[in-house]
């Protein structure tokens, strides 16, 4: 992914995690956290502070600036730098283990 683009991952309400889920953005260059980013991860532990849809899902945004109204759901990327995401499920439930549930695809926001 290109750090200049804004992308979105929708995390569905039925994520099969007994404890919690997390999304972390990493640098393609260093394989570490994105250098200079204010926040590199969001998780269901952060739920009270994030914007949530009526169906219980969350949109997590990745990009150089936060989209209006979703500042709390945003993870910073750096223009000109590649990035990738790790989606983790802590204490996964059967749909995760049996691979019948998958997180959504990361979409480019136009």
C-alpha cells in the first residue's frame, strides 16, 4: 500500500474474538511501526473512543491524514512509504480457527 493513499478496513461486529481484536500498521521498509506516526494500532479495547456504525462494525482508516469524523478510527501512514497491516484476534473463536470468517478487504478510498 502507498502511504499517500487513504484506505479503509471495515471490521465487522461479529469478529470471532473472545478477548479482543487489533489492527496494526507497519512500515514496508523497516517491518517495524510507521516512523513518525502518532498512532499505529487500534483495537476493540479502544471501542469507547472509536466511531461505530449502527450495525456494530467499525471502519479503520489508513492514510496521511484522518478523514473528517473518523479521527479516532485513523492510523497514520507516510506519503512515499509503503505499509502493510496485521489483523490479530486474541482468544479466537471457532469461525476464526475453522477459517469460516475473514476480515474485510482493505479498500482504497476515493
